[in-house]
C-alpha cells in the first residue's frame, strides 16, 4: 500500500468534476487500498479520489472512534436527506482549518462496494456529514464554498501563502 500525495486548496485540480467508475478492477481496488492508507495516515475521517488527483467517483470514510469501520463508496448517490445539522468540518485538503457548515442530519446513500456490489447506507450525524462532504469533492465542491465570500477569500489567501512556504 502506498501513501498518496493530497492536493491542497486552492489547487484548481480539486475543482474538476469526477467521472463514474465503469469497471471495478484491480487498478480501482489498489487505489481504494491506497486511499484508506492515506486517510488513516493523515489522519482524517474521509478522503475523496480527486484529493489524490484521481478524478473518479470514489470515496473512503471511517467516522468511527476506534478507526475500525472503513467504508468505501464507489459512484455514491444520495437518495434521501432530512433534517439539518451544523457541525464544524475540516478537510485534508485544507489543513488546520475548521468551519461550521450546514448539512442534512441524515442521508441515505446508494453506492457500489469495492467488490462491485450495490448497497445502501443510512447515516446520521458525523457519518452523514462526512458522506456529504466527500461527495461534494466528486463534484469539485469544497466546504469553504458554503462560507461567506469574505471568509473564503481570507482562507484562500492564507492557504496560498502556506503553499508558497512549503514549495
Ligand atoms: Ni475534504
């Protein structure tokens, strides 16, 4: 397994729209394993393929406290959402930034597993927020998009400075 490089905001590649996975083959399964390794190593609760510069609809999540409930969603689609939850979110593409974002409290999502099997997941609280956050990445959306323009501009400037320092 490999630890992959995570793109940092405001990298324009994070804005690309990801395409559905057609074939769940060895390449995809290796990518999923590497994404899990990268997410646990970071550490984070979720990672979407575009964050590692692969523009395909694949996300990995582990929102459990003991980090023992890995969930892989391929071609995920939210089929039901209800309620509102405002929680502080972070993102591996924006290190050390946490902001409150409104999300649905509960979502039901359908997806394909790593084995190519269709399944549905009914999620609440952190897991629900995480699923919505990661699916946004597949559509080139980042959680700072939900903030005011003023706040987002300030964050963009800060992140650009940080990136220059680490180059
Ligand atoms: Ni993120």
